[in-house]
């Protein structure tokens, strides 16, 4: 079994428009260092609305992007994800079609945080058990079961030390983008969580941040 974190970022914050910054290479090196310590075989870099092809020693980086659809976030992972997307313009259905056209899979990300995409008719390839929200994993698995798709795991790491707290067990011996896509489509995957004391301590902070962010978004409408 391979251990693949399917949802990670190379920058701390996303206040700036989706585009590479000078920090991305630094974030990639830090992600790789922590990923090696956590025993991961691969990490998908899924920055918000832009693709960054990370390179660092000791870990395989998979190309990806986290698309801000009209109903919430969808991660696209595979050999050729889009370079950039405009937040709030693509529907979940359009995002899935775009992913499939480019040989990628589309994963319903953190389905119970700031998202209604689980209610869409989009044919997601998998549902994510998000590393930040262990309390929602049973509900995420129920969504996946109703849709007849597998569950995958991702840490949603914005800080490098968070990588690997959620990851995907992939049946196979190759951590290439094509092999991981095939494993997800064939259901040869499962979500796993490796929660540490620091992760449990950060849980209330994450919830407070996302509540504040949600309040700001509603106030701006």
C-alpha cells in the first residue's frame, strides 16, 4: 500500500489571487521534509485555483489544483490539471468534466465545511475525509456510499507540519499521477487519519477561523 496525501498546499494563506508566489518553492521543500518524516510516498499539491508543479527531494509530488466552484471546493488531481481557474465561475459539474477531459480525477473536498457541492449532480470520482475535520468522516463516508464512489484522505495542510494527518492508502506500487488516478477510479483506495496531539490542539482554532471566514463571506454578499 502507498500512502498519498491528496490535498496539500505550498503556501500558508490564500488572501492573494490564485497565482504562484516566491514562497511556493520554499513551501514545497518544507512539505517534502515533513512528508518524508511521516512516511508518505506522494503528496498532491492542490493550491487554490492555480497549479504549482512542485519539485523536491525524497517525495513524489502529484499535480493538482483546488477549484473554488460555485458550490464549494473540488480538488482535481492527475497528470494534467488546469493551470488556473477563476473562483466562483465553474459549477461542480463543469469542474468534473474539465478534470476528466484532462485525464484527472475530481474529488469532493471537505464536503461539510463551506460547501454545498455534495448536493450537486456532479459525478465526483471520490469524496474526501479531510484531515482538519475528523468529526465529519462518518458523514463523508455516508456521502461516498450513497454516490457509489470511494473515500480518499487529505491533510488540507496549509502549514507543512500538518501534512499526512489525513492521507489515502493506495493499492499499488507506483505513485505516478496516472497510477493514482487509476486506483481511485477502480476503488483501490481508502482514507486514513494519523492525528497527533498538535492536530487535536489545533482543531478548535481551525473551526474558529472557518466560522469567521464564513461570517465575512456572508456579510460581503
